[in-house]
C-alpha cells in the first residue's frame, strides 16, 4: 500500500534522529484507528520520571469506579508531607485540605510531587504495579515516592518502557480501564492544557493528552494526539543526555510523526487529497 512507503520513510527519518542523539532513545507509536505500530527499542526499560504518575492516576480512578475510595473526599496536607521538586503545594504554609481529585489533577497538570506522594499512598504502590501487570504492562515498576533519595541510592527507581507507556494511553483510548466512563475521566485529566515536548510539534488546535517526565539526564513523554481520522499515541523515553537535548529530541521525533500522521489524516488510502467534508471520519472522533 502507498501508506506503507510513507511509513517506511517516517521510520528512516526517526532512526536518523535517534542515531544522531548523544544518548539513548526508546520510541513506540500506535496509529489507533489502524492498529499500526512503529517501535524502536520500545522494550528498553528506562527511568520513567514523572510519567510514572499516569499509572498512579489510572489506579486511583479504578478504585473510585469500584467504590473503594472517594475522589471527592477531602485530604489534609500537613507540613510533614512536603517534599521538594516540581509543583506548587510545597510553597503553601501550614496544613490545608484538598480533594483527592484535585490532588490527582495537580499530580498530572503541574507534576506536583507533594500531591503525587499522597496519591501513591491512596492508590497503593503494589496495587499500581499489580494493575500494570493485569494490563500487560510488565516492564512498568513504581518503586518509590517522589524525592526519595534513599530509594534511588538503593536502586529502587521508577521505570517503564516506551511500549508500556504507549499501551497505557491505548487502553484509555479504547475505554478498557474498568469501563469507558472511567477511561474517559482519566483522559480528561491527562488532557488539561500544558506544554510539553510532544505538543510543541502539534498545532494548538489539535487536542493532546499525556504526561511528561524528567530527571537528571532523562526525559520522557507519552501522549495521545487526537487527529480527527488518525489519532495516535506516541511515547518517547530518553536517557544519557543533557536536559535541553533530551527535550529537543522528543520534539524532533514528535514533529516527524506529526508530519506523517497529519498527511495520512488528510488523504485517501490511494493518496488522493479530498475536500474535508468528503473525508470519511472527519468530525466523528
């Protein structure tokens, strides 16, 4: 098929960028409406940074759907809960209350580490890992809370693979986290506006839902890009690079995937361009 030729070109362009990067990259892309994939070291397990917060969110909403916890219950945040790093709660004073739902939103939208640690305790670290195994994401490991240097020194890092990360969002897109309502509720949190390396390569009118993560020398991201006819998930993990280089390589790879997917979104299977109103599926997704 003509699109196979285009996809082969996309792969060559991606491999060139990956080879030129000074560090290590794993990538997995899923064309959600065609179940077509592109994988480059997608099973390479690397530090997940704050992207590991997505499975925590999935477990919280799963428990809520099963009426095992109440997302709207108020949680008291105390001074002893405060940790450094990303987020805003560390700058507040004294004890204060927030709903578990809003803590989960802060965990994703501003990557708040204080909110994340509370969410991990409510979700259950082992329970998050059990969920990942049930969802066929065996290489995802939540092994520590945020800013736990003792755990890091002991080798208890939070890890995943580009393949697992892409699968998280594929499962949500397909409505298979408990049910479609639960899946959509998680996607709505992931879809709240925020800047990221993947979204930098996507026009602002195209919805992007996902989560970035970064550590010293590490940057990763997973996102669903909601093209009307050809929505896709892209997951990129990078390591052994300078922070600016890591973000830049994700944006370069995102732009290559966007160029390919936005092209096939606008054309027929034969490669012929049609007016938008004649393209099947436009506006239906």
